[in-house]
């Protein structure tokens, strides 16, 4: 069995990953290599000085994420424009200290009224598109060995594994469906284990003079790197306007609205924020609980027809400016409603892979139960498990789902600790957990996984 990429040692990972991203996006040493104009960078520097007062050359280099030589050249331009001046007596090892003149404060205010963005220099759209295409998530081929390695600690039907793998290789969207509690969301998130290469995520991208924020700490997980102590010597390493992150995994559920899939503009802060699918670029975008959103399923599906076919997305700024970005994601729809109740066959054909998640066998259920016992530090008792399967699940016609062992055992432990201050789970504790877990055991609700739609359990 092959070793998954995330099993590489930190040292190997740093050597392989950081070298790759440094070659992909080398650190610019001249202003012309940034793709930004001198006036644009000057406005950004002015906003930083307006916000913080006095900054050294090194501090500005860190804040704007550009080499000291580039910042120094722009500062010289700003001095000729009488926008900045050197603060006497405040020079340090990080260089001369700069502050705004009165004229500089006025131009900084004007720049902030046009755009509230205050952060590292953005990456021009054309440059970002090239990087996004170069680090496509669809470049790597998924094999059976890599799938088994990624899910070696998960109880999963081999047939299901063999359907998910080719679906990832296809580059097409996936539709995961089945009863609630069968592990659709959990498994779809774990697919990110197969794509562990370091990925460059920009702080922001520039469309002409407009800046759209991309980096989102809720979606993008930064990878640890050794800090750069001397920001004036930036001839090595990757372009710091990008952050080195794990492959992004964006998840949205019933809260999804149409507006979340378009560029958002906040007039109070004068900031543009990227939509979810742009933040998820080069990663996974999971739309969970499909059919539970306020927006209709048809509207959600129609939003993806063109991006899925053309592999690019069409977006619009508040000014009316249209632009396109690569659509490079593994798009996953997950639902406990039958696909034919959500979309017509013509659209489902565009998705390609419709993968059903079913119930467990007794052996699979028992394996998960024993793992849950280890997690909760509970001694495994085969009589308790036998009672759960034969007297509760079978007699009450409740299917065996992956979520049940963990949930029921956790509640049984809660009761045992409350009653006896012990983690020794008995049949009585388990029965109590069952009665509190399900809405009504007298209803004998059957969850089969073969109906046209399913209720949550």
C-alpha cells in the first residue's frame, strides 16, 4: 500500500513543498514583476502609514508583502510627490522611518474612500489565474492504494471506496446521497487527505484598481513555515502575497444563499470579498444538506452549469465590471433527498457521478462500536453490543448507520457517569441512551436507504 502524501515527514514536506511553490511563484524583486502600478502600491503604502502613523522600511515591506527594494523605490516616488517624509531620529536596523505629510494624509484618505482594503499587496487577476491553473487539484491521479491509505482508519464499504476514487479522477462534480447519518459529509471532507500538496492562496486579487479579498482563515489553513527575519532581503522564497496553505475545503449547508456565490461588497467598509467557490479554488467545495436551502435547488444547480462545463466562473463587481476566474474545484453535492426529487435527469447527467451511501453490515457496525469504546475509554462488552443490535436495532427496525455507535455510546457514558460516576456502560445505560436519542421508539420508524427520500434520524 502506498504512503499518502500527508504521511511525509515535516522535513521532507518542507523541502518538497516549499521548493515547488517557490518555483511556481517566485518572489518579485522589481515593481514590474508584481503586475501592479506605482500609483497603486503608493496608495496602499499611504493607507498603511495613515493607519499606523510611522513605519520603517522593513515594517512597510512586511505589511505590504513586497521586497524592500520595491518599497524603497515607491517611497522615493512618494517623496517627490511630497506625500511622505523621513522621520528624523527614528531610523533602525529595519531602515529609515517614514510618515505621511499633510498632502499624503489627504491622498491616503482619498485612497481609503475608493477602497477600504488594508493588507498585503494583491495579486493581479491574470497572475492569480496562471497560478491557480498550475496548481490544479485535478492534476493528480487517485489510485486504489492511495484511497485505501487515506481511509485506512475508517470503516467504509470497499465498493463505495472504488466509486469515489474514479469520481475524483474524472474532474466532474459528484452527487452523494443516502439516509442521514451514513457518513456523506464526513467522508467527503476526508477526501481532502488525497490532495495534500502545499497550495498558494493569495491574500487578495486585483481586478484593475478593485481589490477582492480571498484568504479566509475559516477555510484556508496555513502551513507552518520558518519566519523570515530580514524582510529587506527578499530575493529567495515564494511571493509573500500568497500564503502557503493546505488544499482548501469549503463547506456550506442550509445557510447557503445565492448571494454567497457572488462577489460581496460591503459599502460600510468599502471591501470586496470573494464568493465561496473562489475561496475553494484548487480544493474541495461541499454543498451539504442539498435541498434544505432557502434558495431553490434549481437555482443552486443552474449556478454551476456554465462553470462545470467551461471550468471557469463569471463574476461581477459592484461597479458592474465583469471578470472570469478559473473554476478548479472538486464540487460535491450531498443530500438525504433522492437526486430525482431535486433535479431533472438532464442536469444529473452533467454531474456524472451519483454515489449512494447505504447502511452498515453487522460486522461493520461492530467494528465502529469497538473503535468508539476506545475513544470513550469504555471497556468493550460483547453482551452490550449484542443487545444493541438484536434487541434494539433489529426489533425496532432501525437500520445500522455509522453515526449510531458513537452517538449512543456517548450518551450511555453520560448516564453512567451521572448515576454511578463510572464509565462502565451497562445494558440499562444503553437502553436509556436509545430512548433519549430517538424521538419515539414506539413509532418504529424504519430507515432503509432505498426509499425515494429519507428523514433525518
